C-alpha cells in the first residue's frame, strides 16, 4: 500500500508534519468506530481495517527513516541493512571508534567527553539526514541505492544517540 496516496500527499521525503497530523485527524474522523455503530458487521470490519491502515501509515510517514524506507520500497529497492554498513569500511571503523568512546565514557563517567561525543554524533546525524534527502530527491537507481545505505547508517546513529542520551540521564540521576 502506498501511504502517501492514502494521505493524498506527494511521495517526498520532506513532509510538513503539522499538515500530516491534520490529515491524520481528518482520516481518523472518517473511520471512527462511532460513525459505524449502526453499520453492518462487514462495514464495521472494513472501517476497522481502514482505520488500522491510517494508523500504520501515520507511524511510517511521521518517522523520517521509516518514510525513506517506504519511499524506496515503492521504488522497488530491496533494503538489506545487515550487509550495507559492512560494505563501507570507513563507516565500520567509525562505528567501532564511537563504540570504544562510549565504553570509555561509561567507565570513566566523563560528562565532558559525553557532551563532545553527543555533539559529534548529532552533527553526523544532520549531515547524513541531508545526504539521504538529496539521494531520495535525485531518484535515480544509483541514488536510491545510496539512500538505502544512508538509512542503515542513520539507524546506527539514531541507536547510538539514544544510548548517549540514556547515559546522560544516568549521569544526571547520579548527581
């Protein structure tokens, strides 16, 4: 199912999230169970299925990475994230370096080093997000494959950033 069509949106990576939310609310109202209280069981089932599709689509479209994956799927690109990051030796080395830094920070409880690493990862997230947007906009076979590789890298960075945030919270609780 094309979630962009369901929401009557152009299939673009950059979306106005306020507009997306407004469209979600309107679609939800159309399939709300109260509207089908007196309907037949078959009509209720169809409305519930449509409501589930609307909810699933909203979850995908509001998340930049899930939205990008959906766009690539619509373009016929099969994503294989487990292989993608391993093919980029430079990024693999960077991953290992960041992991070592995280372990060192965890052991030393160095909040200044944590802030520096958070800043570095945040900057890398922004840079890779911009690359992803450019690749998706270009919409060539090569750029779509490169977008798939960026998604895998961004997933790693998002996970690392979450771990850094959790560590920051842990350091704050211990003060």
